């Protein structure tokens, strides 16, 4: 029997567009606020650098400031995501966020390499640390500022469905770990263990690598159209209990920026008329978009079930 199918239409489209715009605005707001917090953190560190006259502290402050600028590609990506689809970019520009996520993962990798290189250099060429109190104070400021930003970015990223924003939160956490290494190293030196500084630096570099792997896993999963299996299970369950659905053959989902797209195939009674099959697909899509809040569009194919 030839398979006929019915494409479900998009429901409450204006509402979902509003949701997408609101999520993009929330992402931009998170980037702005985190940049402000990191700017204040850098200003505090600069003040400590000026008071202590420490060149080493200056280098660490410049490093933290430059790392904060990785938020700018995210800002650009969220702004691009707000643009409507065109005849060239028929899905819109939501995937720009995935490219920004790659940039963030690269920045975390650079942080790990820089931390490891500095630690190894200090092991090979030991140098006395001065201004230990100031060094520790700058490290505490850097750790607190970055961890506050990390928690905020990760929380907002989870809420709006942004893997790149969560990755940038992990990036801030990696920078916070670098600052924590400065504090622990200063304490170790003050207690009479000069090698504590580079050894802790190496341990922190390893910790940053773990952070990078976690961030990369999220970003690459999004690039490869990975979704939470629980969302797929929800889709199968929601569709399977719809009146008139005899079976759910396939569910495919993927993220396009901050929103999900779905393509599903249903088995229905072959005796249904085209109008009835269309109505069934219509109701199934409506149920699916309500069961999965981040779902933007769902194309529902209603096929006549095989009868033997």
C-alpha cells in the first residue's frame, strides 16, 4: 500500500517566536551582566596590581581580562539568532551559537595550556614570590568574580537551552580555578614550600582540562544534533497516547540555536480520510509542542498502518 502522509502545521507560532526572542534577550542580558561583573573583578585586580607593583599579578590580570572577552562572540551569536529566516538561511541563524561554543572551548583549552606552561616554567626556573598578601588578595578577587559569573551563566544557559552559554560559564570557572591556584600557591610559599606554587598550577591545569572536556561534550553534541534522550522519550510517550495513533515509527529532534525542531512519523488507521489524518496530525503536533516547551516546530507525518 502506498504511504500517504500529512504534514502537521505550526501552532501558536507567534507565541513561540516570542519565546525564542525572549530567550535570546535573556542570553544577551546574561552576557552583559557577566561582562560587568568580570570588569569590576578586573578593576579590583588592577587596583591591587598598582598597590603592590607586582608584574606577575599584572600578567594574570591581563589574562583574566582577555578571557572575559570570549563573551563577545556569544553576544554576536545571540544577536544573529534574533534575525528571521531568509531564503538563503531557511532555518534562521540560530546555529551561530554553536560556532561561538567552539570558540569558547578553544579559549578554555588555551587557558589550560597557559596555566600548564607557566607552572612548568616556574618549576624549571624557580623565582621568589613577593607581595604574598597582595597576590592572595588578587587571587581571591579573581576566583570569586569568575565563580559568580560561572554560576550565573550556567544557570541561565540551562534555562534558555544554550550549550554555548553553559560552556562559557565553564570557561569562567576555569579562570576562577586559575585564580584559586594563585591563592593556594601564595599560601604554600608563605608556609615555606616554594614548590607549592608551580605544583598547584599543574594540578589546576589538569582541572581546567576536565572543565574543557565537559564543555566540549556539550558543544559538540549540539553540533552533531544531539538532544537529551529524555526529550525523545517524552515525545514518544506524548504521541503514543494520542487518539487514533496506532504506533510511533520515528522521532527525530535537533536544536537550532535555542529552540528545538522535530520530525515524527506516526502509524494511523488506513481507513482514515485525508481530512481525518490531517486533523490527527494537527492534534498530535499541538500536544507535542505543549509537552516540550523548547520545541519550536514539529512536522508530523501520518502514515496508514500496515494491515495483514
